[in-house]
C-alpha cells in the first residue's frame, strides 16, 4: 500500500500502448474519477511493456506491424487462450519478469491497482506482498483471453454477459465478477445537441443520411478501398471518413474526386460529435468503437476484425440486431443500399444498438474503486 497515509488515496493503472483501447480505457476511468471525486484521489498510469525487460518492450513499436499479420496474430491468440496454457506461459516467464513486476509495485506504491490489460495480471498479483486491492477491467468485449481472469484479483469487471460466462468457464466464481460495460470517455455519454445542430457545426449536408467511416487511430484495415466503393455506387448519402494517423491514406482520399458529399479527417478528438451527427457507422470491430457507437445508437457495418479477440464482437453485434458483418466492399455497399432504402429498418437497427449502450460504465467502475479506498460507502449509479 501507499506508505504515506496522510495523502489522498492513490490508484495505479496498468495499461499498454499496444493499440489505443487500453490507454483510452484507463483515461476514461481517470476522467470519471476526477469528475465524481474531485481532489480526493491521486492517479498514475504505468505502461507495463515499458517497465518490462527486453525484448518485451518491443511489443509497443511492433504492434502496428503485428496487427498487419492477422493470421499470425490469430493463431498466437488462440493457441495461448486457455487456462492451463496461460498458466504455463506465466510460469515459464516468471523468473524473467518477476523483477519487473516487483519493481512496478515498489516504485509505484498505491492503495489500489487497476489493470486494463491482460498481460500483467498473473505476474503483478503474484509479486504483491500486501493486501493492496487489485481490480481487472476487461477491455475486450466478448472473445476474452484467459489472461484476463486472475483468481487473485479482488474483482474482474467485464463488459458483457458473454465475457462473464467466459470467466465462469475458466473457473472464476460468480461473486468475483461484475458486468458493467466497457469504460467510455465522458464526452460520449452526453448529448451534444440535435443532429441538425451538429451537422451545421461540422459543415455536413442537412438533407442526406450521413455515413461515418472509422478505422481506428492507426488508420488500419480496408477503409480506403471501401470508401471508394461506396463513392462509386453514388448512394444517396454523405460520407465522413476518419483516416486516423494514416497520413498516406488521408492524402490519397483528399485527392479523390468524390461523387458524394464527403469530409475527410485525420486523427480526431471530436469523435463523439461525429458519431452523434451520423446515421450509420462503418468500422473495424474494435470493442471501444463499438461501445461508443452503441451509446450513440448507430447501426454498425463491421468490415474488418482482429482474429481471436475481435471475432466475438462481430457475432455479438449481429446476434443483437445492431449491425452486420461485411468484409467485402461490395457487401458494405449492398448493406448501405438496403438500409438507405428502408428507413424503418434502419431505425430499428439504431434502437437495437442504443439498447446495448452502457453510458454509466466508467462511473460504475469508479464507484467500485472509491468503495475500496474508503471514500464511498454506498453505490448509486446503475
């Protein structure tokens, strides 16, 4: 525990920049802690791979390249995704990582630890010599890896009932888990205005359905060719395309002579505004983006997924009637054409998506934290 008990309780967040979702989850929780309990807590974020011995630190710079090799990624994910295999991997690496695990604890003393990444859990909980509470916030939606579910954790917060069932199958007791949802930044959880007002602010057409296309912060996936296929079909709609940090893709799209009213964006921070102003979202099957889309009530067309961890997201969206899987550009165009011709169908899919939204997830996680560090006696947010 934090040895200076005269200070405000300190919460340590373990994350990694292997993909944007882990950092975003930690930052969303910290933001809500500051909104709900201003001045009452200290927080710190530690990137677990930067604290790890070489070559594990290479996981950060090599992640984008690994993500471009889906077959290798998927086979590795599935091979390691079992209770015994996860334990075997941990035991095999323990002597190699134990000093780093102890160093994280010793150099970053805290009153509570929150992990938003599957990798550090077994090592850090094994290295702990005090009764510091340890909470795991699972940031994969459905196809959750066995490394998320550590029996030594005080609480495992999961985003869906499917993720909770996965924990039960892996031997975690039901009382150790709680279905809360994925932590989402506060700005996604409030209305920013009417759709007409937001479109005027963005300079979007007011009289056409708007299709928002997103590929994640790194601009990966078949976004470019899918956007061009939609434009070639000249659908009765407008396009808003977020290319992320993919500068080359953005430049290519900006040079194209578009048939449809089109806005091109790079990396953006106004995603809540873009989502609330749109009618449909075309995106890869990342859990964070899907969770944000649910809150906005956006019908989803998923055109790309990471093998292993994102496969269940696609199934979940389809089974809940919130969208479709369309990995081919022509399938995306056909789906959009069908939806745009049938406003009632599109409205029903929008309602299905909205029903799945959990806008209070971050605040509920914060209540769990606040209870365990003694600044909250009872929970209220549902």
